[in-house]
């Protein structure tokens, strides 16, 4: 089980230099707007990914008037420490420097639910792929290397296309086809597992969130056009060879695993017709199904939910909170605090947030 037993913050956004000791179950952070709730969620996310979900610019997350930030967390037997400034980028694990951040994601697997990152239902293809590949990575950690390799090959192909160099193209097309087949298979296998989880008893208590999960469906597209058999090297290469002149014209490869997508449907309705509330509810079901799947495999991610109440009514909040409580995974929830009566049912540990200061409530 993954548990953050201590979290220390120094000069991260508006958060004061402080440490907190979260509980193993549900931690609730209450505060008005602009007090630092999202900043706290961002800090925890940063520790598991070595990056923010809001910005790529380091300066934005360092406290105004400061020149570096430090974050650390005791996660089970591991002490993760990040120290970042314009000139320094140090990540240590139990006092030893590490370069491989996928190691961080394994020690601190995080499922994040925040409007800032966008929902997956009716979300961007990029968001959907990142959702899918997060699951694939945790089920098969070796897939991180495969993705890296794919991106390297893709970069080579795009450089060749941009420079109108055709002599090595066929070699790299074949390399890409080989890796793309593995990525596709991992994704399809994973989605199959996810579907089973969604239809299992374990997600039954989520059914009242929507009328019935049975009428919920999704279609995966591999990223290759329909005429290509994405499980076959020859078919992929043939397609790429045939289309080389048009690829040379557009100067990049616009098909492949990097363009995969998922299309969600409910009651025969396409996701683009869902309301924001429906998008959020359905996305939460998918995120939670992913957590359940991993819990079954004995990998216990922690869950971050920013702005729980926005776009959800009391009944839905209640169902989700009880579900989280029964899941027995460590959860960090932020909320503006207008729903304390429902939230108090599940006895969370409550922290009040005020101008960047986090105080545990007695
Ligand atoms: N790098 C930074 N240094 C100091 N304060 C920051 C920084 N970045 C954002 N803030 C402040 O953090 C506050 C917003 O915090 P946020 O966590 O988004 O609030 P909320 O509680 O509404 O989620 C704003 O007042 C903003 O000015
Ligand atoms: Mg916020």
C-alpha cells in the first residue's frame, strides 16, 4: 500500500514552509478560493512525476521572491526529495540521486482527478492516451522503455521527413511498426481488463452515479487508419511505404500509436453531447475503475481530487466519498467546504487552508 506519512513543503507556490502528517485514508483540505488547495495537490503530484500538471515553467511553481523550492515525502520506506532552482534539479530517493523518474511513479503512483488536467470523457486525445498509458505503465512497468523507444524512432522519422531524406526511412518504418504493435497490444489488453473491472461487482456501488454502467461503452482506435492492420508489421510498413510521398509533403508522421484515441459513449450517445457534470461523473468512474484494477493487482495508488464539489450534486459526492472510503487507499481531497455535512459522514482527517498555511483540525 502506498502511504505518504509525512509531506514537507518549502517555497512551493504560495504554500508556507511547513510539514503535514496525513492519515492513511481520507485527508480533506478545506479553504476558500485562492488559499493554496490546488497548489497542495500540485505539490503532491510533483513528487510522483517530477513535474507539474499545470505548467512546464519551473519559475511559476517557485514561491514569488524565492529562487528555489524543495518538496519531500516519506512514502512507505522511501524518502523522496526534490530540490529545484534555475541551476539545480536534484531528485533523491533515500538520499541517493536518481535520474529515472519512472521510478518515482512506481513508488508514488498517483491518480489525479482535477478539472485543471481536463476530464478524460470528452477530453483531448492526449489526455485519453495519458490516462490509458498510466494504467498500462503500472500494470507493465517495462512499457516505459517501450514508449521511450517509440518516441525516439518517431523523432528520427520526423527528422528524415522534414529533411526530405528517404534512404533510411524504410528501416525506421519497420522499427516503428514493431514497437507500435507492442504498444497497441498492451493498450488493448489493458482496456480489456478495465472493461472487466467496470462490469464487475466491485464497481456496482458506483452504478447510481449514472443509470447503469452496462450502457456505457467505448471504442479504442489504434492511431492507424482503418485500412491498416495494427497488429501486423507488414501491413503497417506497406501503408507507410505507399504513403511516403504524402508524408514527405506534410513533413511528419500523422498516424501511429502516438495518435491513438478512445471514444466514449453512453446510452448510444457520443461523449461530445454529455454535459460537464456527466463528463466529470463518467471520468471519475473511469479513474476509479483504474484504481480498483490496480488495487486488485496489489498496487495501491494514492488519489488526489481537487475541487470535489464543483459540478457534482450531494448524492453523487456522497456515493464517491463512500466508495473512496471503502477502497482503503490514501486520498487527498480539496474542497471549498460547503458540503461539510455529507463529507463528515466518512470521518476524514480535516485540514484547514488559509493563505498558504495548512492546519490540521482537532
Ligand atoms: N509561484 C507562486 N508563488 C506564490 N504564490 C503563488 C504562486 N503561484 C500561484 N500563487 C498564488 O496561489 C494562489 C492560488 O492558489 P490555488 O492553490 O490555486 O488556490 P485554491 O485554494 O483556490 O485552489 C493565488 O493567490 C496565487 O497568486
Ligand atoms: Mg483550486
